[in-house]
């Protein structure tokens, strides 16, 4: 059963996210996990279950609206403290959990009209550390591509090439169908099922063509005829399997231990386009499928060359200790 152990009062919200908000199954599953953790904590904190109960085994199937109406903001703060102190959740994870609670209580108050007061209406999210995204250098990207070999080399090379050139997300790559590939472009379905067209450069077109030639020679059970990337058995490659493939080549290229992941390949594509292709922020925003320019602007902080040029342009950049020629500035 989907959403095993989910009470009706939460299930209707999850179905709303799927059918009306059109969110992906993976995203909705994440909402369910966060909400389940929250209510399991409340059952434990209020003594509804034995204090020695295994947290992951606490059932909330009997959760009802009358219980939800009694939740206070203090309890929510105590829950967030619990996630930090007992579950070692960082600020980013706690922020995501708050987002899930906000969405759920907003649904109960505004959409379902089952709740009059929203206890999380004024709840602030934890301050997040703004870190620059990690990315592979140009040489490291070439090393990664050169590491590809094996029985599915053309498939794996095509996967890495699309990641490094198109900046797509993991879920976007796994969701590509054959009919999404056009002569010059590829149709990508991003967050919220929003489609966007991304142009294919020469490397991508050649990689796809080589993969197609190899793919057509193989005999598959054809479980997923329309899927672009297939496993050994002919089923669509799962996100987890793609992660394993990429991580294997990261290790083979000698790049392990540096924090490189599938998502870092997306950062790499964006950074290389910005640094070497003089791609402006608005264009990069469309390529990456960002909803807001502010999300894309982080890549403007990664161009060391431009930062160096800016520093060198200062009229004080050539002065040394004891230099008395400052009057000429």
C-alpha cells in the first residue's frame, strides 16, 4: 500500500499534492516522511505511546483532526529542538521539515477548512549557511568522462555528457523518454512537471547517437520501451542506480573524497557555462529550470577570473610599502 500506515487526515493532503499541485511521487513521499516524524514525536512527547517505544515503529494511523487542533507553537519548537539534539538534523533539514508543516497546516486551514488557527503561520525557518556549490574543474570533468568503460560505456558516457552539458537534475535525466529527444533540443520535465527545452550541443548529440546505435543492437525485455536510459534488464534506470553508476566513475577517475555527487555535476555544468561560455544569468536560469533568478545568482560568485580582474582594477593594486606616489592616483 502506498504511504503505509498513513491516517486519512494526512492521506488527503498527500493526494492533494499529487493530483492538484502535481508534485512528483518522490516529493510527496518526502512530505509524508516529515509529517510522520512530527506526529510520532508528539505521540511520544505527550505520552500517548510508551516512552520506551521504538521511534520508527510508532503508529499514527489513528491520528484525527481533534488531536491536530490541540497542537501549540511551543510543541513545534520543542519538536524542532528534538530534531536537532536527538536526530542531529542540520539547519537545512529543519528548514525542510518546517516547510512540510507549513504546507500541511495551510492546507488544513485554507483548503480543507478543518482548522481555524494555524500554529505555524508565523514560524520562522532556521538561518541557513550560504555555501558556494562544489563543482568539478574542467580537467576533472574530462577525467570523469575518460573513466567510462565497460559493457554499457556508451550509455554511461551519454549520461555523464548530458549531466555535464545540460545541467539537468537526477530525476529529470531518469525521466527522459526517447520521444523527448529532438534534432537540436531535448524536452526536460522538471519540478512541478514543468517542461523546458534545452539545446543539445555537438557532444550531447554525438553521445546520444552512439548510445542509440548500441541500444538498438541489444535485446531487451522492453519493460519500458519509451525510456531513454535502460538497465541491463530493459527497465528504466532508477535514480539510485544512476547515482551508483556516477559514483563508480567518480571513484575510478580518482575524484572520490572531494564531496562530488550527481547533483554536483549539475553545478559543474552551470559553472562551466558561466565561466567559459559567458552565459548570462537569465539564460542560465532557463537552462537549469530555476523558478527564481536569485537561485541562479550563486554561480556569479564562482568566477575566480572575474574576481581577480576586479581586484586588480583597484587603483591601489600596484602600491607597495613606502611608495610615495599616491598623489598620482
